């Protein structure tokens, strides 16, 4: 990797870290990235509102269209560790490494712009990954440009530094937040039989969860995590009439997660009828499964082999979710992780992106960008 490009990427990463913005609010971040590419490349830049992408147009006769994606939103967490480039925004910080992901993609853009490629290369800078709003919107880049392949990386603490980790098929699980609302009727606490209390109905829904996620009844990993239960209020003279159950449902395969959701909806309906309650649902932070095309995962392995970068094939998918899965529903591709070494986990106050993995990540991306088969 060009030494000057690496220096610029490091400076950019730390500048982004100092100015974090939450999902859907990344106005400064997006502008800074666009300005950076305008200053350091001759790429075409296409502004899409909350997100943008840059394009390298190959001079080849029949170029393949290949894309790379990075996210740039931060988390609602205070920066409590001392860093010379620490967050200047109270209550917001880059504790997932999206500052690093964006710096890597910007560095790749500089490298391709300077050295060229046999392929048309698209650099997609996406908003709102943390709450799942960016992928569904920015994946429009696929159909708009007829992109044939797309790749993304994610840093991963607690894995050997610069080790590339991936898997054929389901790389990240599908997940979504599910809220079950139950509405009854209040009454005096001394006459509960005269009201409609959702407590027992919600209790039965929770009791049923282990049977829904039983491994013997599912094709792959299926999880249902109770996040919050709210029933009634702190008033000892009134029998509860309102209830709310928050769950995160998750599946190695999206179809299995959908089956879990249907089971939860069915038992909610049954319990509502039994206790004379009304019910409704809402869904939040929805992520599809991230499904790596085996032939594209093989291209990542081959690229690493040519570079001398070690690769580890995971036996099981990552339980967490990634909205990169939206892109992989529209074009074949692969997501992979790059080990960040023995460092604090993401989404913790001690975390900071490991700059030592920038060069390896750019090199793997660049090798993929120049793959013609």
C-alpha cells in the first residue's frame, strides 16, 4: 500500500473518530468523506442524500462491475477513555469501528484511482448500519449500476491481528426487535376478576420461548432474547391492564427466524383470546441473514493466499447481525472479518479501532477489485 495513502487514511480515521454521528444523522461524516475523496481522487462521486458512492471507470473493453461497502455511523455511548482524537460529541462515540471501515474504503479508493483496475469499481459509503436503516436504502446501488459482486469487511477484536475470518453461506444471523403489546381493562386490585390483566398471558408467551427455539425443531441456530417486560404501573390499588414484551429474535436462516416470529404471533393471539385482551405488534432494527456466495468467499481466500494473509474458516455463523445482507440479496458477494487482536470488544466503552489492520484490509480489497474471473 502506498505509504502516503496509509498516512492519509490514519488521519482520516482519527478525524472521523473525533466527530461521531448517530445513525441517520451523519451529515458531517458524509460531507467529510465526500470532501476527502474529492481532494485525493479523481473519482466520480454520486450523492444519494444520507449516503453516497464513488465510481472508478475502467478503461478495459468489457469491465466487470464490483463494489465495496463501508458503514459510517456511531453509537450512543460516551467516550470515557483518554484518546488524543477522542469524541468531541457528548454521548456519541465510534465504539464499533465504522470510522476505521470508512477510512479503509477511502484508502482503497485512493489506491484504485492511482493504480487503476481492469474492473469498474464502486465505493459505497453507507449510513445507519447500527439500527438497520442504511442497508435497505444504499443497496439500491446494485440495481442502479448492474453491480455483479460486492464485498465488505468488519473489524473483530479478540481474533488474531490481521487474520481474515469468513464462512460460506450464512456469515451473520438474521435478527429483529419484536414488541408485543397487550391491552386489557383496569379494575380495583381487590377485584381482579372484574378486569382484564395481561400478566398471565405475557408470562405464558415467555414460558413458550424454550420450545420455539429448541434445536431439535429448527434447521440452524434460533434464539429469542427477552429484552424488557412492562406490565401495569406502580400503583397497588389497580390491577394491571397494559403490558408490553420486548424480544430480540434471531436465526441463522431468515426462514427459521420468520417461523419463530409466526409462533410468537400465534401464541399471542391464543393468549389474548383466552384472557379477553387486544394485542398488536411492532418490529424494529430488522437485519436479514448475511449469506456469502461460496464462489465469492473463495475469491477472498484466494486473494488472501496471494497476499500471504492467513484465513480462518468459521464452523458456525456469527450470532450478531449486519445489514450488508441486504446487498447480498441483490448481488453475489461476501462479507468477512479482519482480526483486531487482543483488544476490548466492540460496543464497550474501552473499545477503539485498531489502525494496524488498515493496510491488510485495503490490500485484500484491492486484490479483489483486480480479480477478473
